[in-house]
C-alpha cells in the first residue's frame, strides 16, 4: 500500500458520512462494486484545503455482464435511497458504460474507472468486511497534488479530448 492510499483510507475512515455511504453500498452485495469519482476526489481536496464541497452525486459502480438493464440500476438506486434517504445516488454498471463513448466493452470496474476522463476522478473506494480498499488505475499523485489532467483515453490527440475539455470548463 502506498502512502497516498494509506492517507486516503484514513481520510475516509475519519468521515462518518462517507463511511456510512460505503457501508450502505456494501449492503448491495454487488460484484466488483465501488464508490467512485467526485465523492472521493472532493473528500481529498476538501480535507487538504479545509473546506466543504456540496455533493452533486454519489457514483456507485459495479460490473455485471449478465444484466445490462438501466432498470436494474434504477432499482439499485431505489434500494440505496431506502437505506440512506435523500442522497444523490447514481448507480452504473460498468459492463454497459463503454457504449457511452463508443469504446470496446470493459472487462471490470477497474477497466471502467480507467476510462474516466480525469486522473483525479479515476479513483474509487469500497468497504469489504470492514476494510476500505482503494482503486486508482493512475495512482493518487495527481489527486493529492491537485493536478487535473486527462486519462490516456482523453489526451489532446484523441477523439474523446473534447469531452475532457468540456468537463473542465463546466466543472471549473
């Protein structure tokens, strides 16, 4: 485990809200299931900058090739809403998310996260038997150093680069 992973795990453990999110998501008992992206990124940045960013959504990802239905994702969101009400749940099966940007099918949640636009959002956490695990295909250096840059799929000379630049402008 890297020093950044250890530090991130400590940030998450010390946050009762995020811990309750991870515990709630664990109850879904889904294959390869993680809390990803903005919630994790913002926790690190908020802690480092001593501020609080409003939560836009709670990205929950999982991988299930046997059921690519959006209805299933909505049912899972309803379960989460029942267990932890009034939260901005967003559940996505990474087995179908490759269609969004016309990529080859993803092979796992790790593969899905590696296709996120920015290195700082390509991060996820899960609670498994009271242990927090971290997934960060591009490491955590950029996240902890506040460096926003595209993942390899969104570099300047790729057809997905405009998605990256639009996100940067929209999210400031």
